[in-house]
C-alpha cells in the first residue's frame, strides 16, 4: 500500500464513502477515535487464539488513509 500511495500520491473520490484519499505525506495513525480496540479486547476469551488477538488489536495498528469520508 505504501508504494502505491508514494506513486499515486492519493486520489480524489474513491467511491461510495471515501471522498478524498490522503496523499503520502498526510497518512498517519488512525488513533482509534471511538475506542473500539478496548471493546474488542474485552470480549476475548481467557486464552484466545492468536488470530482473535490480532483482530482485536488492529485499530492500534491501523493507518488513516482518508482525509474526507462519510462514515
């Protein structure tokens, strides 16, 4: 994804809900503004499979690519 964005430097109107995709210099951490990661982590079993742990923590690793979206 990084090489794609470095080459294209983003794009305008990416479809249904993304109106403006960020150029490479504007991409940054998503930051989990709705605190969804803690909600998903709360529902993990005592000894969860690695895949569930990975999915529960994805918001902490996510990048924000959209500058303007309707979500």
